């Protein structure tokens, strides 16, 4: 019972609000100094070869009670037992999984695993020694909505800007849109950094704006339709619960 309580104290639960990578319902995230060995582009296609190579080297030292080290630039980083055991556990879980998943290696030693297999995500979250572990799941209502329409974002608060437009990689003069957005704050919502990028002919990929109506969306399409990466519909969670 005590082990169960301690395990749940270190799990931080969050509600999935949109599909990860436009595909996955579930996500588990944690920190591990060996996260870099799981980079997908380091592995041979369809294998975990790079991760295995690095873990095998650490395992030899671990079994012989020698210090475990990883080369970092021109020096070495000491790897503690918890970090090593969690990395080995993750490697085994990924290797044995029969379900599709995706791994994302992030900055500050953070690593995330995405999947549509809830049991697989739970297995990783519950098997780690690391604290804390974040786990993202949708409830049944949200799950149905996300599977029905992948381009959906579920908001826990009432929605005043129901359409989100994410910009693409093209670079050209978008100063006209910037001026229009500044003059029409009742029709469009955009952050200061994104607005400045539009106004200065800068790199706008990944920036986004919100609009209120389909008519405004049509107007934005006319102005920058060649550089819209995706369009998402934002829905209020309480409205979904009514149905």
C-alpha cells in the first residue's frame, strides 16, 4: 500500500488536450541524463542499436562495480545508478513493444514517449525510478472527439477564439497581415513576437494566431493561404460533456 501511494505521488497526471504529432493520445515524460542515446536518428532503422551500444558499455562497468561514465565533448559525465537503471528499463520497454510509438529527446535531459497504447505508457510511467514522471491521458469524451477530428484542441475554459491557424515555413512579405491584425483586435488574436515576425518579413514557421469566425478564416486564407501549416478547431470541454 505504501509503495502504491509513493508511486502515485511521483506521477503527475495531465489531460490530453490535442493529439500529439497529430496521431497519439498518450504521453509520458521524465528526465534522464542518458536521454541522448535514444535519439531516433542515432539508431539503425527499425532497431535500438545506438542505445544498446551505449548501455552495454555502461553495463560492463556496473556489473564490475566501476564508475559509469559517458563522454561529453572533451570530458566525461558520471552516471548514477538510478539514471542507468531507468535508461536500461526504458530500452527494454521500447524494444519489446509491439505497438507503434514515438520518442522525442528534448533539452535539459528530458525525454518523452508517445503512443496510442495506454498500457504501454502506464508500464513506462510505473516502472521508472525517476521523480517526477508526467503522464498525459484523455478522458473518454475527449478521446472520442480527438479520434473523430485530429485537428481539435480541447480547452478547459470557455472558448472565445475557436479557430487556431499555425503558420508554415515560407518567407515573404506578410506586413499587410501584420497591419491588418493590429487594426482588428476584435477579429484576430496574435502574440507580440509572432506579430513582429510577420511585420519584419521574418521567419514565421510555428507561430500561430486565433480568429473568431469562418469569414475571418477565409480572409486570412486569401492573404497568406500559401503559408498555413494547419488549422485547428478549439472546443470547450464542458460542451463536449453535454453530449
